[in-house]
């Protein structure tokens, strides 16, 4: 027998801890130590099977991490996989994340203002310390995702 270990790709994400918060938010602590707060409300609205979790806060609060750290689960066989959860954006989008996104996009104040359809002054304030609304956070994440998808598509075509 050959005892060689074969690995393909990156390891699957594992959840160390999950804590239900208000408004169907969940604080996830990953085995890597990263802490992320995600919003499950949109996912709970997407399927009829999640009606009990949408309507029963007591049930939602019974959330637990499965024995292998590969999912969060509730009674009745309801769960979300760690892999799926790892792909959700954190609801927290601070001023540093905004600055990082601008740098990643290679955007000037004027360019970011045009892309988000807001004023240059607002962009400057978001770069400093003005709280960033969810709509701006989502739009900024979208711009970054589109850029990375385009880059990946170009690499795939070239290779």
C-alpha cells in the first residue's frame, strides 16, 4: 500500500465557534482565528424550509456548530455549510476596508465617486472616518468582485 498523502486545493474552512446575534446575524469564529459577522436573513428568506428559523427566534438561538466544524446547524435538520458561510461577505465594512478596496481597484477619489454615483466629498469622508452605509459597502464589494472576476477570466483565456 502506498501511504502518500495527496492534497488538492486549499483546505475546507472549519468553524470553531458560532454565536447567534440579533436580526439573524451570526458571529463566526473560524479555526484560523478570523472572526466574521454575517447576515443570514436573505438566505432564510430564500427557501420555504427555513420558515421556522425566520419566524422562531428561540429556535434560531439554538444554533450550534456540528461536531466536525463543517457547518452550523439547528434542530430539524436545518444547516448551512462552513464552505457556503465562508463565501458570505462580512456585514462589517469599515473605513480601512473602503480604502483597501479603492487601492485594489486603482481608483482616485473622482473615479470612485463616479463608479458609486456619489460625490467626491462623500468618498473622501468614507476614506477617513464617516460610517459607511450598507448600500455603499455592497456596491464597493461588487466593484471589487467584478474586477477580480474579469482578471480571472482573462487569465483563463490566456492559459
